[in-house]
């Protein structure tokens, strides 16, 4: 038996992923704020947080593109 997801179910799943990534991205942004508030911020932590934020932005863009492609077929 093969189960097919409806377009709306796929959209709901993508939206869930988008929300989770957005939450994680905000958490990393707060980590960056906290790191930069230190008297001597650790440069490697700052770099890591910036990299993570960029990666999550790329993931969000990819999911938005997938969402747009599904929405246009709906």
C-alpha cells in the first residue's frame, strides 16, 4: 500500500520545517548577541554563529522555493 501526501499536507510539513528553522535561527542570533556582549567575545564562536545563521537562511530560502512550487500547483 502506497500512501500519497496531499499537496496541503506537504505544504503543512514544509511550513513546520520553516518554523523550526526560524526558531533555531533566532536562538543562534541570541547566542551571537550574548557572545558579543562579553568583554572578550570568542572570535571562533562569533564566526560559528554567523555561519550557522547563513546556513539557516539558505535552508529557509530553499524551503520557501519548494513551498512556492507546491503553492503554484495548488
